[in-house]
């Protein structure tokens, strides 16, 4: 029984470490449009979003196939990749959204507009 209790403690510790920290998600993202985009040679859909982040308009695409629409509204996010090449005029950005159930999903910036 003692070994079972110790194993249970370590399992809970691992789950707690794997859970995202909500304070890391300090970027407010407003999703104003959403659609599913069919991948070529596949039956899987990616999410394609029109969002506003700090007053800037972006088009985001889900990194994973979700086969669903993300609901419109406000989400918390963090920037997980922000790489720049060729001085500063080319970039590669990935945002990670945190959902109320503590699940996360990553989105690549595929468009920007004013």
C-alpha cells in the first residue's frame, strides 16, 4: 500500500508539472473570423483564424489538424516562436492559445494586414 501511495504521489507531481501556467499566457487575442481549410491530399482540416493581437490583424493557421471551428471570442495566448531572418523583414511566429480546460493549441502566423 505504501508503494502505491508513493507511485500516486509521483503521478500527481508529473501531471502538475505538465499543466500550463496561466500566468505565462499574457497576450490577449480576439478571434473575429474562423474557418476550416482542407489540406490537399487529405481529409483533414486545419483551423484558419482572423485575429487581432495588440491592435494588429493577423491570419493564423492551426499547427495540428483539428477538424473543427474555434469559437469566436477572446483567448489568452503566449508567443512560443518569434524568429526573424534577413535583417528584420522576414519572420516566423507561433502563438499558443490556452483554453479554459487548460488545453493548448498552437497557431502559425500566415498573414498580416493593417
